[in-house]
């Protein structure tokens, strides 16, 4: 196959790919318009209400215990050897 023939084949391949991508984009656009309209004919159902998130209660003693255990593991130290004076997020 010569270089001009291979360029023609490549151009045809690219054009086919882009035509199919445009077709898929149009199909998705049509479906996004048709299906909500069909769902609306069946009667409106109330949207489910999301439950309110539970308030976050921080337990400082649990946080201190976790941080202490991580520090002790990294330093290979006994927890009784350490004194944690404060914890703050970096």
C-alpha cells in the first residue's frame, strides 16, 4: 500500500469514527428529551425526601487514643512514655 492510499484509508477511518460519535451524541440527546416526557405521563410521584444527616459529635478521647497509638507504632515507644498536649489539623 502506498502512502497516498494509506492516508485515504486513515482519513476514512477517522471520518467513520467521528460520524458514529456524532450519531451517539444525537441519540443521547433525543433519549434525554423523550424519556422524561414518557415518565411524566404515568403520573407524578413525590420525590423521596433525603434523611437529614445526623449531627457529628466528636469524641476527643477516641481521637487522642488513635493518634497516640499511631505515634507509638511509628516510634516503637510505650504509650506511657508519651504526653500528648494537643491535636490540631494541619
